[in-house]
C-alpha cells in the first residue's frame, strides 16, 4: 500500500470525498469547545476554552484509575462523541439549537467530573468550581439585558406596511440574514391585508406594488436587484418611496416602465 498517497488523501480537502483528516480533527475540537462555550461558559469563548481543557484533563485523570469500559461515563462519552463526530463532517454553519440533543450529555458530564473531584480530591475545590460556573452564567445571563422586542418590532413594521399599502393588494419580500416573510405576514393577515405571493407563472398574483422589508444595514439593501424569488418574480422595478422604522428600512417598489 502506498502510505504516502493515503496520507495525502486524508489530509487534503481536494479529493472527491471532500474530506481532510486534519480539518476533521480540528472540527472535533472546535465543536467540543463551541458546545462548552454555549452551555457552560455563557457564550464567553475564553471560559469555553478553559472549561474544554479542564474537562479533557479531568477525564484523563479519571481513567487513570478506572477502565473507561467499566464506568457509567462510557455510555455518556459515546453519546457525546457520536454527536460531535457527526457535526465534524457537517460542512454548513452550526447554530446553538443544533446541539440540543447533546446539551444533557455535557451537563451530566460536567456534574460527574465535579462529583468525582468532590469525593476523591477536594470538596472545597469542587464547590469553588461550581461557584465560578454559576458566577459566569449569572454575569452573562440574557435576563440582565434589555430584550430586542422582535415581536413588537414585527407588529410595528407590519402596521407601517399596511399604511403604505393603503388597503390595496401588494406583493411582499423580506431581505434579512435569518428571517422570512411569514413573521410579518402573520400580523398583516390578522388585519385582513391582501398580501399576494408573486408567482411568475400566474400574472394575477403580481400586482402594482412590491413592498420590501430590509433588516440589513441600509448600505447592504438593494431591493431592485435582489436575487430573492419574491423580488425577481415581481419583474423589473424601481424604488417609489422608502421609510425607516425600528431600525428596519421599508421600500415601496413599482414596475419599471
């Protein structure tokens, strides 16, 4: 077997499988740190890295005295590692809620390590670690900060759109990183607004006005050239008027003639 060729295959991302062994190992470590940062470190990356190193060292110390196959931690680590392994080959962005099935595992693991330290080394040290974790999470608790009032903002924007539409049918589009039309459409339809979904194959669904809600910074808003289907299906357009409310820019577009 050509071991040199095999090594190049595993460590290069240019093969047909799109697999890089070095990248794979890096992603395992990164995913582990991300989970600890999100759940135990209160989104503080510095504490997340410290916690990850501490858990790793603690596990090595525990398994110096006990066989991994003969401890309840084996099933727990299998659960955690299989999840991390899956995320390590996932090539798209990973968000906190994706880790939902692993959150219980990391909490139980942290509790088991603290319990082992309490029983075998130092009760004071274990209690101190718990106190530090509690302090970090209280310090960065989201309840300490003002809410972003997304629901109220959606209501305000929806009401402004209805004011712009003047009780006439209109097409709707939302330009945002992680939001869609449905959140605004809901509050519009509660007031019986005639929100039309533009379908290029059905001209009856394309009306005179397209109202575009842009949640991006204004300099990144380009409603007339957006590739989004709701904009493209409306056809060539130009800006008739624009408004700002609650940090959101609203554009009224009409057909370009």
